[in-house]
C-alpha cells in the first residue's frame, strides 16, 4: 500500500467524484458547466481547511485531460513558476494549481499576470482566506471566485465509506468493521474537515489490532482517541475567526442565549481571551446601552476577572457576562444619536455656538457679548430653565430617539418628554 496519506490517495480524479460542493459541481452549476463546455477559466477556490480546494483543482484538470502543475505561493520560487511557463509552452496550455495563493508576492504576481492574460496558464488558486481581504486586486480581477463550504457530517460519512471500500487508493485491502457511533464521531468531530476525518480513520485502521479472523474493529473509544486533536479547528488569524466573532455579537444582540454561549465556547476553545474581552465590552455599550446601563461596568468587571484568573476558570465570569448581555433589554439609541450628530457636523451642519453659551471667563468677554444672557439652571426650580443650546442653524434638530426596551431608558424618556412639554409652554 502507498505510503501517501489516505486523504491524498482518495483525492477525486474527476468532478463526479467530488464530495459535497454541489453548489459548484452539481448538474447545471457553474464549474460543472465549465467542464461540460471544455472551457476552464482561471479561478480562486476559497474556504475552510479540508473542504477539498486542491482536490477540486486537480479533479478539474483531470476531467478536462489538461496538464497541471501544483505549486505553493510561499515555498516555491519564481524559478518554479518560470518552469511552469516553459511546460505550458511545450503543452500549449497548463493548469497552475497554486496553494496559499493569498501569499503570492509582487515579483511572482508580476511574472504570472501576462501569462494569465494570454491564457497560456490557467490559474486555480487555493486559499483559506477571503480573497476580497487577502488577494491582490490585479490577480483577483482575472479570476472567478468560488467559495467552498464546510462539509456536512453526511458528506464526511460518505467519504469515509468510500475510503473503507476502495481497494486501489483506500483501505479496501483491510477488513474494517466500524460501529455507527464511531462513524458518527469521525464525521462530527472533524468539524467539516474531510482531511482530518480521513487522517483519523487511517490512524484507527493501522493502530487497532485485528481480531483472530483479521477484522479490524473500530469502536467509539478508538474514534475518540484518534480524533481528539481534531475535535475543534479554529484559526485565530483566519476568516472563520471573524465569522465566529460576528455570530457571537449578533446572537447576543438577538437575545439568543444558547447561540451566544455556543459561540463563546468556540472562542474559548480557540483560547482567544483578547477578542472575547474586547467584543463583550463593545456589545455592552453598543447593543445593550441605556436599556441596562450597568451591563457595561459589569461586563468590564467580568473581563478583568477573566484576565486575572485565566483559562480554564476564566470561562466562569465570561459565561455570567454573556448570559446577562444576551437576556438584557437592548438599546442602541445613545450611540445612534451621537452618529446622527457626527453626520451633521461632517456635512457642514454645525453653526456658531449661541453667544450666551460662549466662554465668558476672560476680560473683555462681556464687551463681545459673550455669556451675557446665560441662565444658570441650578438657580431655577428642578434645575431646569428654558433656553437655547443648539446653534441657530440646527436649533430644532433632534438626535436622541429613546427606546422603551428597559426601565432605565423609559425613565429617561419620561424626563425628556417633560422637558419637551415645558419648552412648548
């Protein structure tokens, strides 16, 4: 049997063997139509690890019987790309499969561009990064962008079954009996990463003693042992990290406490206390705001406690903060009011400060009319007196629109309405 990893040996040889990604390779879908028309265009395949980007690239080249060469944008030199161009000249066309395409430096990029323009090279770039964030526009504009999705557990089960039966590239020469719960664990704990699942299955197959009849029994305990290091996959610098942070805040904003705790757990498993801390404080003031003003200080206290005690205990104050924030009433009225004021200022709507509000703490201020008619609110009943504060140009402008989602802001609204009524009488 080949010494190459099972995941490598099981790579598809044509697009009909690709697991999942039916939104791209299914009947009538874009890439399927490319193959059917025998017209392969340069593209960027992006998505999480183990979703089959390089496998899809090689399957495309093989489906169209095109010569291909696989390089890595980080480890391979410009010289390697020059060799690829020479091969393209020899064959008339070459598919260049470029892993880590987002790491392509300027010298390599400048070398490749004219060959992409002439269609001598067809580039299939593979990356886990979002191409809109990480790939130079000069390359991106010459390529179609296709996103690959994390595989479902059913997709992974199908791939495992195929690997166990396949005598040529898989484990078909072995007699393997896998329990249903073991199969389920491989599929679930891989977290959509097919490479991780196949690596785990291969480890289980070759590390488990065979029975007297030569059968290799793989049960749940074996699956757990072989997948323990792949039960969760999270790259703190990758796009998936920011997707989780986004889902974390949106779940709290949407008052879904279970989803909020789920995404908190993913961030904790990734060990990213800094991102959790920053996001919780932002959420407390952005999404809860005046509906529960004490949420902000309490979130800060929870963050400080978590930072002081560290993981694993840090999860305890964080869980308290997240639960409170998720179930707190929500209001964004304060910062939305400020954004409206900032919008006016940036659009030139500001005007002069009213004369009676201007600084009068210097000699000659009175001669300039500064502060002459200012009414000191504390000298009046309830520390309020009707006078103009906004500049003339925007004196009737209203920024703050209170919400009724929390008792505190309801009380603020009562004060506001009373003031408005007094202004009109």
